C-alpha cells in the first residue's frame, strides 16, 4: 500500500498538514529575521547619530580648551616684553594653537579619521613609537595609582616595626 505522506525525521509519516505547518513556521522565521535585520539597521543608524552628536559637542569643548590654552600662552609671553625673541616664540605657539582650535571646530569626525589614517599610512614607525610610548606611560600611571590603602598601611607598619 502506497501513501502520499513521506516519513518525517522521527520515523512516522509526514502529512500534508505537517508540511504546511513547517512551511508556515519557516515563513514566520524568515519574516522575523528580516524584521530584526531592519530594526538593527535602524538602531545602528540611531546609535551612530547619537555618537556623532556627542563627538560634535566634545569637539567644541576641545576647541575652546585649545583656544584658552593659546590665550594663556599669549598672556605668559607678555611677561617677556624685554626679550623679543622669547615673546615671539610664545606668540607663534599661541597662534599655532589658535589655528588648531579653528581646525578642530571646522572639521568633522570623518575628516579627523581620514587624516589620522593617512598619517598612519605615511609614517607607520612614528605611530608605532607613539603607541608604545603612550602604552608605557599609561602602564606607569596605572602602576603608580594602583597602590591601595592596604599596601600603604602595610608599608607603614613595616617601617615602624624596623624603627
């Protein structure tokens, strides 16, 4: 006797109804996956937009800080009125900082990224040395700030014990 139903993975016959249920389930899963993909794209776009807004805010603060530093440097240079060469050095450095502040204000995050990438491609050794130096300084800072109160009291008790 032949049957139109094919066996299912468990070993029993598959009915047309079971095949339809599996087809519906597959369709539902595909719909859910495509909806999740669309929503994740929207979420990623919103996150990127928020990050760019945050960076723009911080960019303005950084430009103001650099500008304030330039003003302080210029004011410090005024104390060297009797030494025009030193005063010119301070004024030149302040002007460079003012230019940097304007550049920070005008450029976008993408511009900074492209410039940093281009610089890293032109001078990879300088970037590697800079990264090494930054890592070394960071590790020294972490090591120095890592001493806990317990370590300090232990060291004090050892010193008092010896005395």
